[in-house]
């Protein structure tokens, strides 16, 4: 680390940040010139310079002193204000740099930055794109096996790093029909409620929050091909921001264990059982 060079690694949720911290701490244990702070998830070099692991689930907590460099991990899953309103101003006074790492998540703000990097007129940006086939740690046969058991749209986004628009979705015309403000913030005194639809492999887990008064969708998170702990972490992070009164979630074979874990973490989730189909004579 350079003297007094301040670096951050920012992940969307605390659970994801904790995993990065464990990996970084393990790699740095053999370097005597480093000081490790477990409580702050920070490593300082004795000659100056530091790297700190942070979570973006409470954006305002990130505000603070200037930075020299920042990595936004899974950037596409963060609201755009994390970069535009919080992190970028912190880099400005030191002319700092940033690295954005992410699986594509539709054509959102991360896609706009990626396209800026492909525009030769914008010299401050550079873009790169790699598929899972280029990962030297994953056997090609494993990826081929996943491809055979995964829907085309999921495989293209998650493993081929493609930005998909409505043409790759089951429900089309979503962007044209979405008239709610983009990435709104919670309003004081409003009642928010929501629901969770579980999925993991081919299906997506989807959590949707609405304003109970206006009946307007205010937040949606969807993800698959990730473990239950990570899914619960994203759900908890969304609830920490919006503070819904309650969430309804199906208490099926998948949901039962997740419901108990979420309730133990203080997430206001309520179970329900769908009625069995009625046979008509």
C-alpha cells in the first residue's frame, strides 16, 4: 500500500462484505507489516495506507473522508446513488479511481457505465467483459453441465456476462410499464409491506415492497444461483432500508427454514400456506 493511500471494498450487503473480509484477512495473516482491525474490517500498513471492507445496505453510513480508490463489488445490485451521490464525491478531492465488478442486472446504471467504457470519447472510463468459460478455476465441463440445466436468459446473464433487455424476459414491456420513480427513497410516516417468492436454481427469489397507501411498487430485488444465506442477507438489507411492517412468504419446503432464520434476524416476515386446488366434478 502507498503511504496514506485509503482504499475501500464495498459490497451490497453486510453478509457479502463479511465474506470478502474473511478472505482478505486470511491472505494478509503472514504479513507482519500489516495491522488488522476486526471490528472495523480494516487493514492498515505500518508505513501508511489502508484498505477497509464496507457494506452498502445503509448508504448514508458510507459518507465520510476522501478516498484514493474504491471497488464496488456486484455494483449492478446497488442503487445508483451509492456511486453518484456518495462514493464519487469522496474520490474527487484526491482524484481517486474506482473499479466496478458485477454480474449484469438488466440495463441499469451499471450498464450505462459499461457502455461509457466502450466509448472512445470518454477517456476516463474503460470496460472489460469475461464469461465463466474464461475463469481458470472452473472446469469447462462444469459450466456445460450448468448450461444444460439452466434457462437461456439466466445462463446468458449469470455465466456469459450479457446485458439482457426485455427480449430475454418472460414478461416483456416491463420498462415501458414501470412508471414509478427510479430507486425512490423511503418516506417518513409511510407504511410499506411486501412479499417474498422463493427460488434458487432455475427460478428467481423475488422480494417486492409496496407503499400501502398508494399501492405503488417501491422496491424489487430478484436473484438466483446463490445460496440461501446470501439471499437472506439481501432480503435483510432491503428491509433495513425500507423498514416494512411485514412481509408475506410461502411456508413451503424451501421457505420454512428461511423463515425461521429471517425471523431470528429480526426481519418481519410472516408465513402463509396456499390453499390446495379445488377439484370440480
